[in-house]
C-alpha cells in the first residue's frame, strides 16, 4: 500500500502544471461577463455557460491525452519498465498510474468549474447532466487507453479489441431499441449508466490483467488486455439485453397503482406502472374466467391510445394497438378469443400515427380509426384479415374526436368538437358516418 501512495504522489506531482492550467482557465471563465464587449443582464448564466464549456473541453482534452499516455504510451515507449524495478507490485503500479490519470482528469476539470462558483453560476439544463460528467470522462479515459494500446499492439489482438467494442455497441443498440420504441427516457438513462459503469469496470479489470500478466512487455500485455476485454464485452452485452428485458417485461404482480376496466367478452384491461421501472406504463390483458393473461405490453403513457384494446361484440376477437418498430406508425395486434392456446399476431401495421380514436367492428373483421388531416380529420377503415384499406373519408368539419364506436355493420358513431371558420366550437357534438356511402351526419343539439 505504501508503494501505491508513493507512486500516486509521484504521478500527481508530474502533472501539477495541468492543475495550474485548470486554475487559469477557470479564472478566465469566471471573468467572462466582465470582458470588454460582453453585455448581459444575467452574468450568472454567461459565467455558468462559459465555465461549463471550458470545464468540458478541458476534461475531454485531459481524458484523451492522459488516457493515451498514462499506461499505454509509457508501455509503448518502454518507460513502464522502470517502475517494475522498484519494490512495488504490478497492482500498485497499475492502480497508481490509472488512479493518477483519472484524478487529474476529473480534478482538473472540476477545478475549472469550481473557480466560478464563488461568483455565482446558473447552469440551466446542464445541471441535470453534470452528475454524469465524471463517469463519461472516466470512460473516455479508459477507452482512449484501449484504442492506444490496440494501435500499438499486434494486429490480430487489435482486431479482437475493436471487435469487442463493436459487439458492445451492437448489444447496447439492441437493448436500447425497445426503450426508444416505447418512449421510456428514464429507462434509456438507466441503461446508459449501467453500460458505462460495467464497461468502465471491465476496462479497469483488463488493465489489471495487462499490467499483472504482461508487465512491461507490449505484446504480452496486449494479449492479456485483449482477452480480458473480450470477456468484459460479453458481460456488458448480456447485462444490457437482460436489463432491457427485465425493465420492459414485468410480471403481472409487479404492476402498481393499476386501473382495471371491463372490455367485454370476459376480458379486462389493467393499466399501470411497474415497481422499480419509472417512466413506463404497461397494459395487461386478462380473461377472468379462464385466467389467461397476456404479458404486460409497454405503452408510452396511460391514455395514449383511445381505446388501448377492444373486444368484438360477438366475443370472437381481441384487438389492441402497439407502437411500431420505427416509432413512426402504429400496429394492430389481434388474438382469436375462441382459441384457448391461440397466440397474438400482428394483423395490421403502418397505421397512421396521428389517429385519435379507433373502433373494432361487431364481428371483429374490420377497424375504423380517425386521425388528423390538417385542421380537420380523416376516417380510415381497414380489413383485419387481409390488411386491405376499405375506405378513406375526409371529415373537414371535425377538429377533435374523443369517442368512436360501431352502431351497425356499416355505420359508426362518434363524439367530438367541430370547426367553424377554422375556430373550435366549444361544445361537443355527436356524429355518424355511413361507411358505404361516405355520408357524414351531424346529430342536432338536444
């Protein structure tokens, strides 16, 4: 332990000029509102923006520069061999060098920002991201070390390094896609923090293997680093995909603050959030008589779809909406309610993202939806079995629609607001649409 502290002190003393430069940069940032030509009534905002930008760029420069030189650079230029002649273990040498690099990167960038604090700063939206800056800079420092070592080492092991990092990128992308699809920003943030922490830890472990097994020999150190990094990459990918699956597929028992609604045909819809999964709402469809339940499906927020699910009047089909893969359209999923072991299937895709309401026909063979069309609305009728669009009707007099239902096989009835001279009429009106003739009928006020 004594050897570690001695080596750490040596490394920090060697970088003392970087801290002096941070003081100078921080002082200049703090004085930006007083510079000639700068006129502002909110000096705290100007000072905060200048300090944040300066600290960010200084932190990036240090993370890249020290990441490339603290261990990998000295190993490539054979300066690391000197430390192994000292009475210190490989662990102490590696921890001192990496620790000094991280402390310099984080400490010097924080010092730039700290110089402005006594004078008052307002960081605005940057304050929300400030807690993640140390993790981001530390990860950049470690990734720079990995890239530098890979460039200096053997090509075969370099290919393994870049392949491992590429695999992490692919795995994170696969894990991130469902969070993006279902509008779950808190889940995206937690996924990013988890991946960054695990990847940083994996890189630290790889550096331990590099120094412990390879010592001051570049080729042997690179082989040890590459092998450890490949294992760490596998752990990160599995953890990211596992986290996404856990977050977005809770058990029915995990739903909290749930609301339950009867759909008909013995089916119920339960919507609510799940424990330890902020930002995501889930919908659970259950048949009470048989006890059959579909896995909770993520939905962006309660009330996003109107309705979320519907059951045909004859009880033959259950249908519900989901967000499409590209988050640019909607999908209609159906289930044959008469088949005990039937599986859900995607019946319609590419449905209009702008739709406000939809309804399922009494026999479960068609859907009708109304979506936005400029200032007015447009009605769509689709056949579920073939995916064919049966009718498209413009409804220019409608401004907003809040309810829609079938009153017969060829007629739908809805409720909403009207447009009069491009202005919204304050009271809601009922209307009917004949799907066969396209006739729009407005019911008189009662």
